[in-house]
C-alpha cells in the first residue's frame, strides 16, 4: 500500500508535479514565444524612448512644459478604444503611467514638490499619477510646496484640495490667492486610514498623532475605540508615523504602507468613519495646461460690495448652461468681511466659444482669475495598498 501511494503522489502533488508541467512540450514553446515577444517589446519601447528624446530636443530652448495631461489622456483614450483584450484597461493604465513617467524624464528630469516626508497621502498620490521616474522633493508644509514651484525649484507640485467628507483644504485654496500658479490636472483617491504603532495592543495606546484631516475623518472611531487617548495634530501623516517610532504608547493615523516603510505594527485598518472617503488632489504648475478637450475649469473671483453682485455672476454662468461643480467662499486676507469665490465649472472656458462670457464676467467681477482648464480626474482606489490602483468609472460628483 505504501509503495502504491508513493507512486501515485508525484502525479498529483509536490515539486515533482511542477517539474512534469515544466516539461510539457507546448509550455516550452509558449515560453519561447514570450521571450521573443519580450525582445520585440523592448525594441518598441526603445523606439518610443528615442522619439521622446527627439521631442525633448525639439523643445529645447523653448519654454514648453514636459507634463502634458491632455496628450497623455489622448493616448490612453486611444488605447482604450483599440484594446481587444485580454489585458484589462486598468493594467494598461498602470503600464503607461510608467511609460509616460520615463518619457517625461528622458525629455527633461522632473522635480515634483509634495507635502512630506515620504509616505504622506500626497506622496502616494503623486507616485500613482506621475509614476516613479520622478524626483519627489518633500516639503514641510503646503506653503513650501507652492513656493518651490513658484521659485522653479520644482516643475510641479502635488496638493490635496478637498475631501468628500470634510470639504475643502482651506489652506490650499488660500494659497492660490497668494501664488500665481495653475491647476494642470486632478485625480481622486479613495483614502483608507490605518492605526500605526510600535505597540501590539490597543490598550497600550494613550496618544494618537496625525494630520488634522485624517483625525477628523476618523473622529468617531477614535472616540469609540480610544476615548481616553490624547489627540495631537501634526504637519503630516508621515511625520506622525515617524514620531511614534520612538515613543511608547503612541500611535499614528496614516496610509497602511507606512507600516512597511517604517517597520510599525498595524493595529487597525479602515478606521475612517465612512468607507466612501475620497480626496481630490491637484497637480500645480507655473503654466496652465494646453490641449483640446478640457473637461473642467477652475476660477477665483471677487465681486463688488453691493446687493446682487454675486447673483449677476452666477446668472451669467447659468445663462450659458455652465454646470458648477463647486462654489466656495474664502475670507480675503487683510480685508475684513471680504470674500473670494472658488468655482469649478464643467466646461472648457479657454476656447473661443466663451470669449464673450469671460468679457462679461470681467465686467461684473472686481477681480477674476482662471486657475486652469484640465481633464476631469480619474477615480483611483488605493485602499488595498496595491501598486496597481483600481480606476473606477465613477463620474465626478
């Protein structure tokens, strides 16, 4: 019986099974075809890289920017319409994210400012959107991100603009009033928070650190689970996680990937009060994006201090059938009881079609500034920590 069992086992289990599969004639042929295809792909990638280098040479000496969100959108749309499978479109997006990143770096090395240190949600959003062939430069606060781009220390910046649960990041909106920068692209990231610590038990946690936004997004969980813990805001989630590395009884709220980065324990996952938690990030630069097919336009404007002034501006937009996705007022610095309005419009106001409209708006507004026209952002789900983000078909809401 034991002899018979010994004979049957290799046919069904163990390493010998893998060896027998490896020896299948057709499998060897398929692997040879894959190897040959890889060589073809390498040749095509190098050909594409050579063309990117030529683009960089043609642009040399001009003031043209390297990051072209409309061109990248056009390429991805073309791939989507021509994709016959079996490769899923989200895999193609992941592959081409890195191809675009490499192509930009070949044309000109890119430095991107973000709210640091490494491991913040802004950092992960930048990597997922702009790829890894980028030199990401951490900044101590959002003001430093804007300053780095204005002073040309970095070509681009990544900033959080608003959250689906807690609204706008007020400081980001205020900084657009202070710095002459433009929104070049946007993306929406589904945010999930984890509790990170060197401890092994929740009972040992007496202090929780994080950026004010995550603390607010997890407030119910904190009150229910750690009611006696001190809640201390920090400049970023990554800074909070680094702080708890050396502090007993402390925990940080942040991206789960920080645990691997900093060798911390994850005591709880998905602790945000609502699972449908999205943050809108924008890419900022010193010049507006150019290209056809802009989906959205952002504006900053002020109105005279008289009755009906705001209503006149809104009526002009309504008359033209413009769909406002966002309207928010912010106090003007240095002027008591004066406000500036931040507006997102679901149209491309940079075209000739809206020249008369802009003329009317300039007449009715005390000041008017177009922050940029850009493609509507993708919705990317990073909650599972996968390097391939799930790109949903969810529309901007």
